[in-house]
C-alpha cells in the first residue's frame, strides 16, 4: 500500500490558512442569505408574533388537558386502590380472628396449632400491607386528614413502651426509655405519630442483633422542636443504601433477610411527619446500629 504524501510545516500552514478563509467566506455568505431572508419577511412582521402566540397557546392548552387527564387517572387509581383495600380488610380481619381462636383451642393437636399460628401471622402481615397501601393512596390523593392537637410527650412515650415491650421481650431485645423530667407539650396527630414511633421501634427490634438494645428517648434540639429518638445496636445500614431508605417498596438487602415486609413503612412515616410540620431523619453505620429521630414542633 502506498502511503499518502506528508505535508511539511510550510504546506500545513498554507493548507490551514486556506481552510480558515474558505470557512469564513461560507459564514459570510450564510449571514447574507439569512439577512436577505429576514428582509423578505419584513412585510409580514406582524404575522410572526401571532404565529408564535398561536403555537404557544396550543402548547399551553395541550399541557393543561394532559395535566387534567393525569390528575383524573391518578384519582381513579387512588379510588380503585382504596376500594380494593377496604374489600380485603374485612375478610382478613375475620381470618385473623378465627385463626387466633383456633391457635388457643385445647383440643387441637400440635400440627393444628402450628397451622393456625401460620395463618394468623400471614393474615396480620397481609393486613398490615393493605393498611399501608391505603395510607399511600390517601397521602398521594391528598385525602388523608390529620387531627393536630396538644400531646404530652412523656405520656406518648409510655404508651409506645407499653405496646412494644412484649414484642421486644419475645425477640430477646432489651427495650428501655429515657424521658425528660418535664412532660413537654407537642402539637401533632396522636394516632399518626404513635403509628410512626411504633413502626420505627418495630424496625429497631426486627433488625437488631441477638440480645441487642433499643432506646427510646426525647431531646430538645432547638427552640421550636422536640425530638423523639430511637437508637438501636442492630445490623445498621451501609452508606451506599442510605439514599434508598425512604423509597416506596424498597427493602434494603432483602435478598439476605428472612424478615417480612413490603418496604412501605418508612416512606409513609416520613410523609406523615412532614404533614405534621416535622421531619424524620436518620444516621446509620453498617454492623454498628442506627439512630432515627422525629423532630416535632412544640406547642
């Protein structure tokens, strides 16, 4: 194969100079042609704004129609989810009730008791999932209603401890509380705030180590908020998974876990706390443990 001839330094400079001149000439010609084209449009200058306005109007109108259709579809989806969820809750409640009765029957053999307990656990898991779906649907549709009221913080801590102590004891986890000497007053929806605290305590117990600890305490981080803090000595969360923690249906490292769940509780909790004017955040380190805190406006 014959190699192409190589240019020396002078020839290269001459070649690039001619190339630049040629490109400059083309640019000038293009500018002249554009100027002539604009001059030809001058008699119709009044049409261009009208044409532009018409195009923008059509775009805005189309965008409004699209937004309306999306909102309508979202409402249909939320109504459908709510309807199906309500239809599921009634039979699930019956199944859970009867399975509980069966598991306590004395004339049932060991295998029968085992089956009844499995039915009960599965029913409760499914009911919890249905309730979470209902909450998500209500939050997304804006139909959820909060009843903000004055709450004595220490009383709320005592109620949560009473409800979760048997769960912790059964799991072999030490659950303790540290309350302020003053029974501070906060403003929140008591039912929903309790739901969030119980969810965080449940996670701290489930994802803990054998004979681990969970501490429920209160703090005063600034002049306008009180803080509810849940600390555990559990497995922790690796830093690369932190940003996914509050994502719906995201169960971190679920492939290596036997713990049931749908990955909805934290997402719902964060939305509920935000609706109360507060904030839910966390810090965690793998194999060390986690801290979750709720900042709620004080009254």
